[in-house]
């Protein structure tokens, strides 16, 4: 149990730290073109950024931790696609999956979870989230499933708190089968706010952060 709780705390730090690299690289070159060196060292030490690491509790609760297994290399992509509701992943996402799957444990047992594995899961989650964003941007707002109140043609400052709360609630229900906690809501919105800018592309990046934060969390992959 102590090992499990430690893993959940460590993976929470990995998710939030890696998210910064995913979103930063998206600004520079777009998903699908990232390399492992852009994320972290193999032991996760490069993820030590005090602005984005969180302590006990955090995005993934450690009190009453229950994980006995997580998504494995065979089902992680189908699980993410199901959470996102995109139907079929893009060719770009499939390419990233084929590149990253060797870093993801075959068994999915909790004691096999480590930092490099969760870097790969976070990377893949970002790609699936980008598929979701592309798909929903092409729809009228009232036809969307997740970003129903987001105007992707505006800058981040024009995305209201109500819209952010709504999309996080929808993501949480889709990935966690529950509502987000107040702490989780605060953490995700804080991360979104750290992504500054005044263009619609910056709104895309904020949405990418929120989606990946939820879909790359351990709670999204409990088996």
C-alpha cells in the first residue's frame, strides 16, 4: 500500500510537469512532433517544477488510494479514445502510440507504474485531446460534447469561468465517472491560467492543458 500511494503521488507530479512540456511544444511545433528529451529525464527529476508539482492529495487523491491496476500498453489508446468520445484516433495519434507503447507496462499492475511510463501516457493523452479539440472546433457549440461553451475564435481572456467550470465538469465525468473536487478544479484552472497569450491558438493550448490534465491522471486509468 505504501508503494502504491508513493506511485500515485509521483505520477501526479509527472502528469502536471509533463503537461507543461506538452503544451509548450504544441505552441512551437504541434502535437506528434515531440521527443522524449522534451519531457523529462528517465527518473522524472526534470519534472521538479514547484509551480506545477503538488503535494499529498492534489489532482489524484492519495487518501484511500485504490488502484490495483491501470491501463496497459494494449488498452491505453482505446481507453483514451473512449473517454474523449472521438470514435477513431488520427493517424498522428496512432503514430505516437506506436512510438510510446513500449514504455507502457504490458500488465498494467500498479507496481509497474513509473515515471517514464506516465510520461508516455501523458504524451498520448495530449494527442488524443488534440484530436478531440480539432473535432469539436469543427462543430457548432451546441453540437459539442465537451467544449460546449468555448469560443475557439477568441483569446483565453474571453473564455469565462463558467465555460471553464463546465468543460472541466464534462471532462471529469467522461474520464473519472464522477464530478471533479474543488481542489481538482482549482488546480486545473490554475494550470490553464499559466498559459498566457492573446490569440485563439492560446485558447487551444489552454483547452489542451485542461483535457490532458484530466485524461492523463491516474484516476482516469484505474482498472
